[in-house]
C-alpha cells in the first residue's frame, strides 16, 4: 500500500517536472511533437493506401524501416557497455551515466518496436503474433526469438532504473542484491538481442550477402561503437543543460569503449572486404553493387562512400589519446562514427541483401517522402520518450525530486 | 536412373516420415477427407504448446461468439428504423466480419471450422456483391505429392502461361502481379540468369534466344515456411506450399528467405474487375486477397486437388510444362524424371524444389 502511494506521488511529481521547464525545453518538446504528428499523418496514409506508398517493391522488400530497426537494436544493446562496469565491477564512475544509458535503451527499443509495426502489411492482425492467443512459430522463426528478446530486454531496462530511481526518490539506498542480478542478466541479454537480430539475416541461405558468419560479431562491434558514441553525445548535452554532474573521467572511459569497439569493427570490415573483393564470386555481387555499382546502377554508392571514410577517420582520430582526450574532438568523432554506422548498418546492410535479386535482376530502392516522414516521426518519438525519462532521472539523482519533500 | 530415383525418393522419404504418425494418431479410420486434415495438424505437432494454442483458439472463439451476440443485441436495439431485410443483411455481415477478424489459423482448424470459414467468406461476398462464389476447402489426398517439370527446349516465350495464371488466380491487375517469370536467354551463354531478360516486349521466339520459366518451386524443404513468425505459410501434405491470407501479418520475412523469387506481396489493395473474377476458388488458392498480405503460386490448388492440371500447364501451346503426382509411377512427371536428364536450380541450398528442368 505504502509503495503504491509513493508511486502515485512519483508519477504526479514527474508529470509536474516534464510539463515545466525552460523555454528551450518547451521549444524542443513542441518541435518533437510536431514531427511526431507529421509522422503519424504519413503513417495514416500508409495504412490507408498500403505499403505501396513506400519505395519497397517485390524486388527490394525491406527498406528504411527495417534498416533503422536493425541499427536501433544495436543502440539499445550498447547500454550494457555501461551497465557491466557499474553494477558488476563496482566502478562508481559510470553509475550516473548508466541511468542515462538505460533510458536510451528503453527509447531505442520503443523505436525498434515502432519500426517493426510500421513495416507490417497488416498491423490490425498483429495479435496473431502474441504467444498464447496467436500462433507463435517458436523456435523455428528467428523473428519470434527477436520479439521475445526485445520485449524481455525492454522489461529489464525499465525495471532496473525504475527500482533504483524509486529507492532514491524515497531517500533510500538501492539494494545491490536486488538489482545486480538483473544487471548481470541484462549484460547477457544485450548480447543476445544483437546476435538474434543478426541471425535474422544471417540465417537466410537465399541472401548470400547476409549469409555470412561474421555478420553477428560485426553487429556487436559496430553496436558497441555507435551506442556509447550516442551516449557520450547525450551526456554532453545533459551536462551542459542541467546541473547533473558527469565527470570528464566518465566520458573518457566511455570514449575508450567506443574506440576499442570501433577498432574491432574496422578490422572486421577489412576482413569482409578482403573476402568479397580478393576472390570475387557470384556471391560478391551485392558487395560489388554497394561499393561500385552494377550495370550502371549505383544508388547506394554515395552513401557507402560517405560512411567508410567517416568511419575510418573517426576510428583513427579516436585511437590517439591526445586527440581523444580533447572533448570537442571527441564529440565530433562520436557524431561522425554514429552517422557512419547508421549508414553502414542500416542502408548498407539491408538494401544490398536484395540486390541483385535471386535471379540477378538489379532493381534499386529509394525511400519515398512518406517513408521518410514515418521514420522521422518514430525518431522524434524516441527522442521524446528519452527526454521525459532523462529529465525525471536527472531530477531524482540531483536530489531535487524527493518524496514528501515539498 | 537409380540416381534419379534417389532424387524423388528423398522426397518420398520425408513424406513417409509423416505417414506413420498419421495413422498412429488418427482414430477416425476414414481413409479420405478426415485423414487429410489429420496430416495437416500432424505437421504442426512439434510446435510448442500446440494444444494450448488450440485450446486458446476454441476459448477465444467461444468468447467472441458471446461477445458478438451481446453486441448484436445492442446494435439491433439501436437500429430499429431500418427495413428488416437490409438490417438483417447488415447484421449478418457484421457478424461475419467479426468472426473473420478473430478466427484462428487455417492450418490448425478442424475440417468443420475450415468449412465454416469458407461458408462465411462466400456469404460475405454474396452480401457485398450479390454474386455467388464456389469456394472449396478440399484437403490433400493421400498418396499424392505434386511435382512439376519444365522443358527448356520447347518453351518459346509466348507467355500464355503468365496470362492464364493471372486470370485463373485473380491476381492484382493494377500492379500487374505475375507469379511466373519467363527469362529470355541468349544462345551460347548457357543458363545464365544474370544476363537474362525477364521483362521483354518483343515478338517471340526471338532469333538466337531460348526461354526459361521460374515460379515458386514448392520446395520440399522450404526456407520460407521456417521463417514465418506466425505459421501463416506451410507445406500441405501433397507438397503444395500455401499461405493463409487471413493469418499473414505481412512482415515479408518469407520473401527475404525465398531463394527463387517465388513470393509476391500485395503492396496495395488488389483489384480484379468484377466480370473477370474466377469464381471457382479454394481457400488456400485463388480466393480474393486483401492488401498487405503475401501470396504465391499454389500449383492452382483449386484445380490440382480436383484432378486437373494447373492453368499454366493447360495454357502452354508448346507442351513445355508437365505436372503430376510424383508418387504415381505411371504419371508423365515420373516418366520425365526417369527418362530425361533433369536438374533443379540452386540445388546447393538444400531446398529440394519439386520443380525440375530438362531438355529434349
Ligand atoms: S520457391 Fe520460394 S516460396 Fe516457393 S517453396 Fe521454395 S522457398 Fe518457398
Ligand atoms: S509475410 Fe506473411 S507469410 Fe510471410 S513470413 Fe510474414 S506473416 Fe508469414
């Protein structure tokens, strides 16, 4: 009973917080709301007309939505890079960053689920996928695995921070023996969501570009670079806009994580490129199309040739301690790396899987305005959710929000 | 010859594995009809919590029935001003729509439930268009495994099969959906799909070219079936890979998994002019589809289960297409497999297509 009352007061207090703020904050939220509404409008057109309003066709049957989904699974998984040292190794440094990281994971997961739903041809029969009421093709279909692990991960990432914040809200210490097992579980789980998502593609013998044993590990490496890179940027933002104190030391430690992951990612990229281009077979055609175009069709070339140099540049710069320890340079590098991996793990991974088609037909794919509108709307939704979560967490952690304090 | 025997033997073996299970659990003793459905439920046996799912289906349906009933009482009370007949039709339509929206997966339905949903669909079409349909829910017959062979030497690229397929199967005319693709290849380059043209508009046969047709190959080990998250697509006991258009959620995972470009998606609402609708339909075959669902060649299940040839086979003016029962030693398809040098596409993928190519 007691905790129910506290919970009610927490909800009221946080509602109070998220509806009040500086002018900048209100502008930001209004902007996100506008983008979300525009996205919803685009989605309503898509529901009305069918997926024909997107750029997808029978030849390239997955596009922008699934690309973003794939990338965001990586961002969600990256929260673990902060969780592990904090909770398990008792590295106090990370403790403040980790709440933000987990908030980011929650927002990213919600976006993932939204992208999957946006991609469905029949959102009104989605209940067919609910275990128990529908028919869940488990364990045969990797997509059912993905549904399970993503929702499980979402649950873990909501409960742990909630427990900690809830305790702090009441001026109590969060008990390590309650949340540490959950934290350890989430470490394995994060690797799981990413591997399972990679297996989604890796398991298709029909698509040689994906059917490649390196896909899973490379997913992990790129995720652990892009995710923490985003966390650094977010922390930088929070640090400059609130009095939530995050020490330079913390950011630098996360930067080290980003660097190592980016380096491993680069090694794997080299290995992949070597395999595709040293002894090209029929199966290298997709990679060939991606990097050089095939038969005069080269829609993806500008993208990948933006991504690769950015990726290399950022990784090389991060490798030097002097440069990495300069925060401005670090932020720029994180941004470049994030963009590069978004292109590479999104567009650069999903679309070439379908090109050339099973019989060598090359049909290109370009997203339509409506598709882009829905995508932006979902990103805005993610940012919106994250802003709300982060604000509440920051207020509690800085001690401004306390039970019965008013 | 022995090698060829092995080829379809391996198919037969996998079929055989199911048969003892069938007779084991089949208590009905009937040879036809009933057992066919047993076979299709058998396929689902290994699924986790199958019984639970079935139980849930029943409970759900009963619950929905009651809900519907109470809903209808309410609706009836409100709309008393309408004329009796149109009110009745609207009421019935609402009832049907409701039950259709929440019905279970066709694969897991009993024969009675299958018949009930087919009746509902026919009735709903009748109410909407004042037109009658003939829709079947005929199950697979025992001792039948369908296979197909394509004679590369004979095909001249006329594409009569393509148009026959479109008309027979009520395919969307707007997007010009076609299950069959005819690839025009150059003499001297061999069977080279990469260089082939599957979208030609000139007079055929073109000098110095030959033609190869592709469609869904009804793999015996179909990757498309494995990946479907809701089991909306499966292999029937007679080897036909089908889709339940009402159960499909439109994720297109099966499309990504098919190595043969065998599947087509309804990107928008499919349109068939009223006078062109083929009214001889099967639930798993050519009944009218809706937007956002997957479809594919079904070996014209509405024809083949009635002992007829698929429309493409019948339409082909050159006799390049052969269809039949692989388990019948006297069938033409068996003769082709045993006497011609047959091959299949992408055999290295282990999908075991039931679609062979051969030359004279
Ligand atoms: S050809 Fe494609 S769609 Fe047809 S059964 Fe094989 S994998 Fe499935
Ligand atoms: S598109 Fe339909 S049939 Fe294909 S995998 Fe998804 S739900 Fe199954």
